C-alpha cells in the first residue's frame, strides 16, 4: 500500500536501520508491569517493523520494559522505512526465515494470512480469555478469520478534518463544527480560496490525498451512501451512482471552484499543501500530528462532515503477527501480550503517531493531553461512525489499480465518468484473480 503521507511525514528524518534494547534509553526509566514474568529458558526473539528514529526509540523503551518483566526474553528490534520493510519481509518469508514478530498493516493482513506464513494466535488467545478485554472492538475486526485470529492490533487511525485557524480567522470564516455538512465544507473552501490576477491559485480551501482512499475519499463516498467494495470482496463499487456523486463533488471543487489543488500542483508543495501553509483544510489520521506539531501556523481538528447519508470516517490499524516458522512462538506471543498492556500502550500514546487500541489508555491523559494541544478525543469519538478500511486478499493490487487508473482525472488529463468505466472492470479483474 502506498501510504503517501506516512512517507511525507518522515521524509526529513534519517530512517533507522536496526537496534536492540536490553536496558532503557538514557533518561528513561522502565514502566513497571504487574504482569507475571514468563518462566522460560533464556530466549531471543526478533521483531521487525516500519518506522522512523522516534518510533525506534519508543519501541526500544517498550522492549526494555518487557525485558524487565520477562528477564529471560530479549527482543531484537529492527526498523526500516515503509518500502524497504515490505521488500525485506517478503525476502525473509520466501527464505523461510521470517522475524518472530513483525508489523502488519491491516488491509494487507489477508494477503499474508492466506499464504500460510502466519501463526494462528487463537489457541493462545483461548488460554488468555481476558487478554482482549478493554481493546476497542472495531480494531479487532480486521484480524478475524473463520480459523481464528492470526494477528492483533497495536494502534489505530481514524480520519478527521484538520484546519488552519489562522486562515479561517483572516477570512472571517467560522471554524468547522460537528454539525458541518460537505456543503458547508465546500462553501467555506470557496471563501478560503485565493486566486491572483493572473488566475493562479495562491491559497486553496481544501486538499486531500487523491490516490489512497483512506484519508478523505472513502469518507465522502460512505457519507453519500456509496461504498468501495461489496461485502464478499468480489465487486468494486466505486463506480456505482452514489460513489460517482461523491467523486463528482470533489471534481467540481477542484475544477469549478478551484478550491482543491490538482495532484500536480499538490506535488509542488511536497504532496501536502496544508503543511506547506497553502491549504486551509485537509483530511488525515493521527499519523500526521507529530509532523504538524511544528507547523508555523495555528491549527486544530474537527470531525469529518455529514453527507446526504450521514457522517462517516474510516478506521484502520497497524498490528503485529507472529511468523509460523518462528522457533520461539511462546515468547513471541508473550511480547504481543505485553504490547497490549497498559504500560506499553501508554508508551505508544506518548509517541503520538496513532491512537492506543486499549480504551483505558486512549481515554487517559497519556493520549488526551499530549504535547500538541488539540482535542484528541475527536479521534476516539469518530469510532462511533467509522467504517473499517477494507481488508481482503489482493487489497494492495486492487487499490493500486484504482489509484493509478484514476490519477489522470486528478491532473485534469481525463474525464471522470469514462475513467471510472475503465477502472472498475480492471479492479474487478484483480478481485477475481484473488478469490
């Protein structure tokens, strides 16, 4: 999956290679845990994930805390950038030498589970019946299969509306509220758009990722009563009438109102006109918050607007799985169990890239009172109207087929309707090949 903004947020950082942790990072004390230590011979397990240096530091702390609670288990952590991670993971799996524990993006989960390379965690969960108590149920759905759960979430993302308070104030436009509709968003975006005498837009009212459905497009499609795919994952629905209405709405904002930059223009601002200070609103998940913290303008968040069929957002999670070929599955599961504990979830909350899946931590000051002074609770409240980002075999190829196929529409090089007529059958062919 091309998580465009994930790459954008970390692009200025030197991506980490690998590191192990047996003691806390300097200046950090281990978080005490009431969980009993596992009685086992000294064991080392490997854990691999995507991320950046800040995430590596926090995971080293979590690993050190885990090691204190389980002295006989040492975890070696390896962190790579997004693209490198998946390339290396596929190589290791092909060689039959996967990491004991590795990160999983929920939409890609069934691609790996269907290959038989993941350990079924259900027997372990059956022996720990209280382990998932307090975990947001919406975050567990992606990992359920008829045979049980082969993965567990570690955090989640809901999509919300970000807005530049300084631009709103300068234009005399009221801030977005929970009562906003997409018509309100469009009207405000028009007022916030500035066009020079030469016809060049110098400030846009709204911007969004027009390749990946998750941040912005799926929300409006659902709000218009449409959907992305049917429940059986056999038919692409983005060309159905309600979805077309939603696409047309965005298309009109871009080419009639000129309040949304086309993708060529957006690329001139590093792919994120909002962060560049030339867009008044955007739609993203919590992963952009750390990168937005040092923005040179005042900003805040609001729920996604209401559409003709109500309000909608998406929920997606990153999680962990255990390699079926792991030689230390018991120790690997103990680490997963620790990741869902309050101490570990508190560490993750303080990192600020995502929302904790453990409700007690998400609703605590560790998450709600972070460095960035915004109403973090909006991310949690959005679960009430969230749709799960689709999870099915072939997701990556399917989403790439649509994203690449629709790209000429968002540069102004192709018409919306005829392009959808071509893209949908191509996407359906991907689904047929992955049944």
